[in-house]
C-alpha cells in the first residue's frame, strides 16, 4: 500500500522600502506570513520553516534568510 506523500514548504517573505510600496499593512512581513501559511494549510502543505528578510533589497541575493533557505534546500 502506497503511503501519501507529505509536502513540506519553506515560506520566504521579503519587503524593502526601495520597492516603492506605500501600503505597509498589506505588504508587511506579518501579512505575507499569514497569507502563505493559510495557503499551505488549505492545500495540504506542512510549513517547515519561515524565512524573512525585512528591509533587504530584491535587486540582489545578499539577504541572510534567503541564503539560509538555500542552504536548507541543499542540505
């Protein structure tokens, strides 16, 4: 008998003041975490880890939690 496969998601959130967002509430890290967690719960994914880089630009990959997420994926 085949057992169902469990999917584990790593959630990545980021916001930067240089993104030009003016509505901080709808684009906040907290809101992103809530939206992503709800999506995972509704679609059968287990949240393994939440990574967040608040205040880091998206123009490069020099973001601590982004790097930590990649390390976790490779490991």
